[in-house]
């Protein structure tokens, strides 16, 4: 099969605001003997993309196609026979013409080539590439955090900031299924109703209510066992007031900016555990990647984990700019997608 010498991408040549996002023409990817060649159909939009674009998370790659999560169709398998014959490769379920979802920086282009033994995951036939792109990054984040950052269990009380967002809705569903009581924060009554249909027991409208007072009221003054906080700077100090003695704060995002340096003595008042996890460090080994991806696809295909897609945007500089605006201004619920191929 012949391929073009150059392909379309959308990304950046410098860091900055949304104005730095532009249409790009990049070379067709170099395909190594270890690589899968993938025709991209969908890309997920995530806060991490805005961090790469702004320079909060530095990257030397230029140009940088500005997506960290895509799905598509496998056009070519690795050409190294020893890989194809290995049990590890066979266990991953990759096949020519099969579906695949990938999360790595620099993916928003028509074709990508990725090492088979990284964060590329075969997608079951029951799951479309559209749903796979919406589920992968946020779904793996949720499963790792509710299992390893803090293992949510029956009887726990969990606080989820921005509970109607893509990650928040998934955290609420999984934690509720494990028997936890879910308290969420959000901005509007419409978002609150959506969160309640996904497992939230109590939703606090943070623009109208005092979140700290309400959480302490709901927990008889004790606070919650764990807080999942993707907001960052704006909520962190209040987290320390709402966490229970010996509780855990999982600060995993910077939607409002980075958390200021923390005086560790603040944690001593209640023996609080504080984590700043990254998904990459939960998916280092093949065993970890296989475990969490298998669990994710099982929950999605069986209907136990509902994937909410807020909107689709065109594969253009204007489309990606609008997606970044909508994501960062609190206008969305669930997942945002870029439609790369028809």
C-alpha cells in the first residue's frame, strides 16, 4: 500500500494562548520495525493538551501536534518477525484492520506510528473508535486513581471536584459502584442533575454555596475520606479543611493553575496523605497497562461505565481552538472529541 509523503496535523510551533494553534503539514511518520501504523479517526481533548500548549508542561517536540489521545485503525503491524511471534505481542490483541487507542504526546495528525509495547491498546470490536477515544485517557485515570491513589471502598465518602466533567463523571460512577457516598462540586443546576444520574449523592453548586460548610454539614463535621481534585490552585486550601483525619487528597490537575508550594506541616494537623499522581507512573509495566485497559474495556462494553461525549469539533485550527476554549471555560460536561477522519 502506498502512503503520502506529507500529512495534515493541527498543533503548535511555540507555546502560548489558543492563537498559537495552527494547521500544519508534517512528514508521513517514520515507521520502525517495532511500530504499529495507525490511521487516526478521533482525538480526545484533555486538559493536558492545554498544558502542553501553554508551556506548563514543557515539550521539545516542534511542531507538536496538540493531542495526547487518539483512536483509529491499524494499517500495518510491526515488521520484526520476532515481535509478531512473541507471546507478549499476541496477548495484546493487535490485528491489521483492527481498532486501537493510544495515549502519547503529539498525536493530532492523520497517521501515527507508535511502538506496539507502549501505551497503545487494542480496542474490542464491540467498542467504536469514537467511544474508545472518549474513554481511554480519562477512563484509565479514573481506574488507577480510585484503585491506587486511594482505594475507594464500601462506606467511604468521596469528594469529587467538577463532578460533571469528563473525569468527574467517571470517578462518580466507579466510586458509587464500590459502595461509596459521592459528594460533587459543579457550577450549574443542569450539571448537578447530570452528575446525580451518574452516581453523585450530593452536588454542591460552588458559585452559590459555601463548599467547605456544606461538606462538613453532610459529613457531621468529620470531612471526607478522599478528595479527587483536578482543579488545583483554587480548591487546594479548602481541601485541607474538608478532608477527614487520616484522609487522602489526590491533586491531579491544574485547571485553575498550579498549587502553590505546600508547607508539609499543614498535613500534620490531621495526618493527611497528599498525592500528585500522573497516569504514566501507574502504567509503567506491561502488566499494569494490560490490567487497567482490560478493566476499562470490560466496564465500557458491558455498560457499567457510561461515556458521555459533550461535542465533536472539526480537525482544523479553528476547531481545536474552540475545543480548548470550551474545555477551559467550564462550558462542557463529559468528553470533547476532534473528528480527524470521516
